[in-house]
């Protein structure tokens, strides 16, 4: 039995990395027996690619390796040319020929932080990925000349006068569900043509039974895969999702990747309040270290207006979407819970963001 495997990786483009992918036909090795997800992990092996075309190698030493690290069922290719065989997507790390991680491999750097003690925090994560839909280089739903009506009715709106692009958004949500990603919601956002989906902690018993946890590696992997699916499904609709943090200058919302996180200590009734206070102080002390890695051109988004805090000024507040760190009402009222870092831009690398936060809060122990 044969299956398509789509190898997906993050390239070395600067200042904003791109997703790349290519297809391999893989045989299960058993006549008449298709892959299962468990056997697929055994059959989907290292592959190579031309790193000189992805800003990951020079032309005279162009071969780089793709190491599959997260394999999911492919919801785009539901069936192949050989019947209804399952097809797969393999998210990969990029390695040098000697097997060492490439410098663009930020996932490997996150793994090291976890190995160095970050995993002991028991952290859970969730990303709120905002994006704007484009068609032929223009924001979907905007007039050819001028602007749409002012912001107000578009957030969580219903009806063709308030939202556009819902067919793509719904197709993307279904695909994430079929792929068993930790997808936990979506909504139309503040600007016309802007949407958001959420990936990460859901708290469902089913997640734990299925072996899915919202640890930083899993959630970051799932976000990159959800981004790839958004772009890939967008091809069918003739639409493209941009992660530009400020696609329209002026009185319009930008796009962020709000990052929610907790640890065993913040979720404890006994230690939650004290730990959250320590974490906020540590985040304030390392504010600019975070800003430097929270996405390209984030300064244009973090102006202090349109639900943002100023780029160079740290702030925190309960239920305050104009703060750097938002403390949810439930967290403040209960004395334990999670925090939201509202600073990361939509185009930020989730491996880098989780790594930076972990390194900062690890200093509190």
C-alpha cells in the first residue's frame, strides 16, 4: 500500500521565516495493509532537500536533512490515487548532514531549554493566532478605493456585511480537527477580513487519553502545522493569509499571536498568587529581550492603541487588553491560573516565544 507524505519544515528566511513542503510516496511494506499512524512513524524516515533555495545552505554544499518529529493524518489529501489509503503530514526539524541541528532550527533550541529544566515547570500553553485574508494582494472585503466602515461591528460578527472569508475559515477548522490538532476555537476579529484561531490547551479528558498534552513542543508544532494547513487550504479558495503584524497603518487593529501559559506553580491554590507575582516581575525585567524576538516589525503594531501596550513599556493588568501581560479575571479572583502575554506578533516563531518565556520564568525558581 502506498501513501503520500508531505514533509513540512520551517526555512531560514530572514526576517520572517516561511513554511516549505514537498511530497514523498511511501510504501507500508505490507501488501494490502495501509499505514496506521503508529506504523507511519516507523516508515517515514529522514529525507534531504536543497537548502540553497531556502536560505539554509550555500550552493556548493546544498544538501540538508529533514527529520520528521511530528506526524499527523493529512486532512487535505484524504485519499490517494491508490484508493482510500491514509496520507500524512510530517513536520520536520532541519539538520546538517552530520545530524546536528541547523542554526535556523529553533525547535532544537526549545528542546534544549526543556532538557535543561524547563520541562519540570509543568507548563501548559495556548496560542491565539490572528491573521488577515488577502485576495490578489488586497484585504478581502475591502473596497478597491478607500476603506470599509470603521471597526466595531466586525469582531465576532455575523452576516456578509460584517464578515468575509468564512468558507476558508471553516474549512481550515475542519482540517485541524481531522488532523487531531489541539484546535480549540476561532472567531472573526476586530478588522474586516481579519480572523483568529486558537491552538493549545483545551483541558479535555479526551486530549489526555489520546496522548495529547499542551506542552510547549506539542503546541508550537501544532501551530506551525495549523499555519501550513491555512496556507494550503487557502490555495483552494484563491486566498492568502498574511501574518503581518500591522497590515494597514492608522486606525486599524494589528495582528498578534497572544500567548497563554501556566505552570504547576501558577495553577496551585497554595503558590499561585505568589508565583504569578514573581513571573510578572521577571517578565518586566526582561521586557526588551522578549520584544527583540517576538516578531518582525512588531513596533508598528505595539503603539499603545488598538488593544496593545507600547513597544518599549512593560505593563500588566487584570482583564486589560492594553497591557503587555493580561491577568484574566478568573486568575485574579481565584489567586491561581494562567497569564496571557499579548506582546508576540502574528508572525512570531512559537518555538522562540515559548523558549524565551520559559528561560525568563525559570529564573524564578
